[in-house]
């Protein structure tokens, strides 16, 4: 760990947005999964969520294809798995997130009308069938990206980027990137996990607190 590397880790973590996330509902193409996670990293999402595709597992999150396509973003944005989209929506709502489903319905609004400065989760559907009606109904809001062409849908990763950068725009204007959104304790824990990804699992398995790091990112007391 070099001082320059550790300084970058702290700088990036100081801008992470724990109140902004995505829920990928059965998105099954590795390049789309990877592109969405890469955008999450770019706008400061701390943790993403996903429901595995029907009849399969999200094995590609650990596979070469995902790692190569995501530009190593998977190392910085962990993805929490869920068994069911509606259940995942309910869990995120219980944590205080407003869930915005990318879904065309009678209650859909332009994605720019949403307030992304509040705790927000963007629900993204599978490539073929989109967000399920049940998950869209459970969501707090349905949003759409206005389109004026012959084709009336965007690639899911493009839609995710469009919406997440609107969220970034609103949060920048509100000053949410100016002050760390993580508590000092959370920031220290994430910094250790990012700086020492090979050591962190052993501490978690033993139930031990992470050791302190000095200003250069070196472990103190070991």
C-alpha cells in the first residue's frame, strides 16, 4: 500500500453515496451487468443489489467476463444478491429507500422529475421482459426515459447510466458529494477492506475488528 494509493481510496470513499443504489432484476447479460456496476462506481454508489436470472445464478459476477468488462469496478461496488425482486423492494423500502422502477405504466413520470437527493434505489429490469408488474407495483414510483424514435426502449445499461447521472447531477447541486456520507467508523472499515482485500475476510471470519491504519495506509501495531 503506497501513500498515494491510500489517499485515492480515502478520496473516493469520501464521495461515496450510501443512499443511492440500484436493484438489477434478473439482468442476465454479463456485459450489461458489468456496465451497470461500472456506472455505479462512477457516480459513487456504495453497494448494488441484484436478483439472479431465472433458472441461473450470477456466476458471472465472479467470472472472467464480468471482471474484464467492468474495468475492475466489481472490486469497489459489492453486489448483494436477493432471491426475489418484490421481497428486495420491500427490504430496501424498510431501510428508507424510495424505489424507482424503470417501467411504463399509467403512473410513470419522466425520470428527471424524481428527487434523487433522498435515499433512492433505481430498479432495472431484465433485457427481455423488463421489470415485472408486481415489482413495479411495489415500487414507490415508475419512471421512464422519454424517447422519440422508432425503437421505444434503451439497453438496460444505457438506461441505468442515463438515470444515475441525473442522480449525480442532482446530488452535486445539493452538495452531497462535498461532505462524506459515510460515518468515520464506516469510512475506516471500508478503507481497510479496499486497501487490504486479502486480509479483511480473515478478520471478518474471526469476528475481529479491523486494525487501525496510519495516515499512509499502513497497519498500526502489527
